[in-house]
C-alpha cells in the first residue's frame, strides 16, 4: 500500500507514516513533508482507462455458369445459365482495459488477458504466456491526451521461424490518435471448380475476404 511504500523509501529518515482508512498521516520535518507530499501526489494517480473497439468485416462473392445441350423428339436445344451473389457483414466488439493491460483478439471474440504481458516486445515470450495459434494481442499505452501507442503482436497459423514454436509472430508498433482506426490484418481465399461432360459444362467460383480493425478511445 501507499503507507508501506513511503516507509520503505524513507526508512533512514526521522519520519512517521500512519495509514488511517484512505488517509495518510505523515509526521516529520517540513522539508521532508513537502517532498513526501509531492511524491504521494505523483503516485496516487488513477490508471488511464481505454476502450478498445474491434471491427470485424467479412464479404463473400460467388458466381456460377452452366451450359448444356438436350435432345427431345429430334429437336436439339441449348441452354446457358449464369448466377452471382454477394454478401457483406460487419460487427463490432468493445472492451475496457487499463493502461498497461492487453487484449487478445481472435475471430469473433476479444478478451482481456488476466496478466500483464511480460518480456516487452519479444513475441517468443508472449507465445509462452498466451495459448493461441492465430489472432492478435493489442497492448495500448497512453502517451498523452492526443496520442496512444499500440503494440500489436499478430499470430499466424504458419510454420514459425522460432525454434520450438509452431506459430509465426509479427510485431507492429503504431502511434495513433485516440479514435483512429488501425488495420490489424486481412485474409482472402478463393476457389474455382469446373465440371463437364458430353452434353454439359458447369463452372463456379467463390471468394471470401475478412479484415480486422481496431481503435482505442481514452475514457475520461
């Protein structure tokens, strides 16, 4: 607690420190009292709270075409069909953290890590603490009212260059304004199929795109 911190710092000086509920009573020489008052004022500052908003967007496009020839009562007919479909979806999730806490973001979820990530910006150390094979760990730090530093570690399900690990990790550090959207990453997949026979031909294609964005707002 605060009283014990002050006692430890001034254990070699003639100062008496007593805690009474939420009050701190200090007795000593005026010079030391002024110094301790300044110290307590700098330490007794509530941690900055920040709201992390994660935006998840997904879009998909599919198309198909087919052609065939049929014979009915000595009549030959040919037909061609085409179809296409597009869909878009977007969702947001919010999480409030304190300065120094980290958020673990995976597909469809965001949670506060129950510990302070140790090891600074070394992804190998984070991999030992976070059970994940994909996703992001975002650690915001308030620089000022107009600036936030984001330490972003992204995990990919690819063979890792780190010996003993099966996950690739990439570290990104960005300094942004509060409320500014930052792209974490995106994925894109596509597939094409084709079938044909003597009297028909069918082809189809599909593509899916996903993206993650994050912004941090400082709460007052």
